[in-house]
């Protein structure tokens, strides 16, 4: 069919998880943890089912969740939000992204984003009939190239779709990089939509900086996050967006016809999760940093060139030393070759050459499983 979605097949994440299930290979592909989130949060969802959260929630989301989101933004970033007017609960960050792009873009508008980009960005932009303009981040340092970023902007730029900490590169944007994006957004009078789902996954003392916290940016920024990553509940699909009232209202107008509302009982549970003490957030971060170190070190020991991510739960490795010439083919063959699944990075690029032999491995997995996966990769040499 010749439709706006003609270029989109099944997402790589679903394909690679299906491949892992089919072959029994170790799944370091799709980014989801193989252990559940905190027991008290799981209990809170069960309690919610027992205490009447089983019908439609309000369109904006339950008030206790919106209040917890506003409190979270104030607590971690000093950002003030009115939970009734400036917060909208969505079905994961995915719906927040699609809703916002559909709400803010007209056909023919341009959306600036970095590549590699999270796959749903390309789809949301296509659904809106808008055009994607990208600036390439290059392995292994992934620094922003000002010239190419500037060249992506034009009179038709409607919004910038930013992601920090960044999937799949693990990059955490610096203040200077964010200020450059902000300055260009102001110069071209564009909105910024910022996907911050990995906001609590930054390592080595690096801290996440929200775009909405930069001077003069709150009124032109929609911030998106999700409980899935921070509380290891990816299947609950509780996400949210926040920003100035007129932008949130525009997003709500779209969201109500995509899903109306999401699953009710998970909302009070995520409200409780957001209010967990600092010790939860610090332990979560420290635990994931240790997993990053384990995966990076063991991949390096097998002779691979690996980028050490400052954030997210993904590591990129150049698999050329394992005999790969194209990571897409290699990832399809890996289960048979060595019983491991990873994700080829070129699927997140328009410029496929920028990532021809790069594979993304997720480290939100149990240590023994990661050790075994790397042992198996080592047998390819
Ligand atoms: N944005 C990024 C960068 C992601 O990695 C993901 C994957 N979880 C999402 C958005 C989607 O989040 P959710 O599962 O809450 O829809
Ligand atoms: N965000 C996860 C990843 O990058 C997957 C989410 C999804 O499958 N849609 O692997």
C-alpha cells in the first residue's frame, strides 16, 4: 500500500525479541530488564486493582500520578509544573512522542532530530506527514557537530525532537550541546520535544540536564518520560508529558483519540514509585553502572571496540573484528552463529554507513546471562 507508513515494517525490537524466542538465543537486543521493579511497587498495582482503579481514569491521568510527576520534576530539577494543566499521562513515552508530533506538526513541516534516532521518531514524523531532518552523531564519541546541526534547520523547522540520555548511543548531552540546540530552536522559533526516559540512568557522576530547565526554554519545551525504565516496569506502559498549558492541551486533543486513557491500576503504582526515596534512585543507578562496567569490560576482553556509555542501558560495539561486514545481516545470523541477539545500529540511521558494523547490546540483564553472552561472542574469533 502506498501510505505514509509504507517504509515501516515491524519494529526491530519486536523482530529481534521474536528471533530470540524462536531460537532460544540470549536476548541482549530489546531494552527491557530481565528482573522486575521494586516489590512494593508491584504490590501497589495489586492493591489498586483491589481498591477500585478498574474503570477509565480521567483523560489527563489520575490526579495522584500527575501530582507525583510534578513533584518529581521539582525535586530533581527545580522545574515547577501545575499538575492539572501542565501534565498529561500517556500510554508509555511512545504515545507521548507520537501524540506530541501529531499535535504540533502540519504536513510539510520539518522536524530536526539527531541520528541514530529511536525508531518511533521516524514513524511519528511520517504519520504527521512531516519531514525528518537529521544531524549525525558519530561513533565512538558522538559529539554534536554544530555545522551539520545548523544545516538541518530551515524556515520550515517546526520542532526539534531531542533524546537525552540518548538511545542507542548512551550519550548524555552536555550543557553546551543543549544550549546550542536551545539557541537554534529560539533562532528558528521551533518547539523542543525532549525524550528523557533514561533520565535516572547516568553514570560516573554525570547528571542528566533537562532541556526545560535551561533559561528561557520551559515555555517552548515538551518533556517526555516514562515509568518503564526508571522502575523496571516496561510492560506497564505508563508514560507522561509535561510543558506549557497550550502545548499540553494540543497534545491532549490528539491523545484522547489515540487511546483515550491507559491502564488505570498502574498509575497509582507509578505515583508511589516516583515518590520513592533517594536511596532507590541511587541504588538503581549504581546497580546499572556495575552492569555497564561488566558488559563493557568483557566485550573489550574479547577484542571488540566498545563505546563506554555515560547513560541509558545500552552499549555499542563494532563487530567488524568478529568478521561482520554488515551488522544487519550479522544480527540475523548471530543466534545461529553463537546464540546471542543484539540490535544493528544502522536501522536507526538514514546514513547507514555511519553505523555499518555497529551492534547495540543491552546491559539491563542478569550478570550471569551477560557473561555467558560475551563468552559465546568470544567463540566467533
Ligand atoms: N524513547 C526511548 C529513547 C526509548 O528507548 C523508549 C523505549 N522504552 C521509549 C521512548 C518508549 O518508552 P515506553 O516504553 O514508555 O513507551
Ligand atoms: N526502548 C526499547 C529499546 O530501545 C524497546 C522499546 C520497544 O520495543 N518499543 O530497546
